C-alpha cells in the first residue's frame, strides 16, 4: 500500500462471513514504515472477535 503525497488515510477491507459457527478470535497486524515525520515504524494489532454464537 502506497500513500500519495498529502494522503492521510487508506482503507483495508476484510470480508467477514456472518455464520453461526463458534470460532476462535482472529487477529492480524498492520505495520507502516517510512512514516514522515516519525522516521520509523507504526504498527497496530487488529482483532476480529467471534460473536456469531451470541445471536
């Protein structure tokens, strides 16, 4: 993913299957590098919680 000059946000779309199966929570990490003016890395962990069985 590349940001153009002046661009401040991007969207990452994750399709979620809405079913009734009991599953474990799932996670992934997003790492950004060469962040100006931070001159380093920025990262975050995204967790998708399974709540299908609560319906």
